[in-house]
């Protein structure tokens, strides 16, 4: 059966320097730091969550800064999220061209895509970002980052997955995962879930000759989709396992619960619950201020803090 996914939840990448990542996401993109914690699988590395005011699903960009820890530079390619797109008002595209140019960020004019203007650029780690101007996004932006409501990022617009073969991925996504195909252009198929809106969109870029993606600095690790309840998540897991896909047990990420699996094209998918959200361990007005650890890591707080790079941010 098709399961009712609600939207994108978040996108997670491996980046280089922690301070450079904070500076770019907060000062250049104007996002909010909604959680400063650690990689639950490696507590010597930060995990930063960026988003709008409360870090609503569909607005969240997250990073693991692995610079200086022996992790190689990755290769962007097949089996990966190869572009992460943020939504802004259509009238703000000129503002973003000027803002990025002033900061010395090199841009790629991608041209219109399905009726919306797109600017491409890279972050300091080499990750491929896009700004998409849209008239279809009515989510409230975060304006505490110094960008007014008329220009601020509304959240994720979409992600682009690079795959070598369309049909196996399309079959899974339009079948059990409940997506529908809403547009198509040369080499690109657009899929949406729970309505054709920004934050609910995944593009498939089909390139039979794409080099294999290699995880490392400057690559996206996974894309997460939102599901409403833990019961729905468990039912989806059971059916994915019955299909023969390798799915992790449910993992407690404190702010949501997650399962992970690779779709047929090799991209790592996560399905994450909506609750409890980022206010589970700090109030809304204080999100991102202090280092938050999962309860099982609290006994190790002194050694964890001693091993983390000191960072500064507003």
C-alpha cells in the first residue's frame, strides 16, 4: 500500500569546517540554528540543524562538520542528492543574486525550471545549493537572520537525486512511498507528495553516465521525508522489509524517530516522524544556543565538550 508521507523532513550533509559552515548558513543564507548537538553515531563531531523559527519539517538543513578528522573529500555523483534547493519569493531572485555576488559567491544561472527561476551556487565545502523563486510558497520565513520577510528563505524547495536508471526508483516512489509525477523535462522527472508545493518535491535527474557518488566532505549523506506517527513509520518499515529492502531498526534521534534504507538508485532515504520536534529539550526562543546531548551522552559531557571545536555565532 502507499504510505502517506507529508513532505521533505530534512537534508543532511558532510561538511568541512564547523565555523565556516555556521557563518555561511547563518550569515549568508539567513537560516536559524535550531539545534546544536552531536552526531549520535560519533559524539566527537557536531550536528548542526538549520531551519526556520521552530525547525519545521521541510525547512531543515543539517550538517556534520568532519573537517580535520581524516575524512576525504567526496565525489558528487550517481546515488546521491546532488543539489539542495531553497525556496524564496519569486520577486526576491534579484535580491539573492546581489547578496551572493556581494559575498563573492560564484553563481550558476540554471535558467527557468518548470516555470520557476533558479540560481545555483556552492557552499564553502563544495555542496551544490540552489535558490528557487516561487509564488507557491506561503510558509512563514525566519527573519531573525537579518533578511526581511520579502526575501528570506521559506524552507527547502526540493532536492535533486542523480540516478542512472529511472524506472526502479520511480516505481518505489510512486508506489509504496505515495509520490506522484507532476512534471517532466529532458533528463528530469519531478515528483511531489501530499500536494504539489515547495518542501514536498523531489526531482530525479537521470544520467546513465554519471560517475558513482562517493561519500565524504562536500556531499549530501541522506534526505529525510516526514511521516506523521510512529505507528505509520513501523508499518512502512515492515512493508519495505517485505519488499526485500534493507531497512534499519527505528532509531531515536530525540527530536524525531527514524528509519533508513537505500532506494534502488542508491540514494540513502530516511523517514522521520514529526514529533516531538526541536522544542523537546529547550524553549522556542532559545533554540540552538546551547550544546544539547542525548540523555545517554550526558555522563560524557565534559569529555565531549573538550573534544569539540569552539565555535561562535549570534
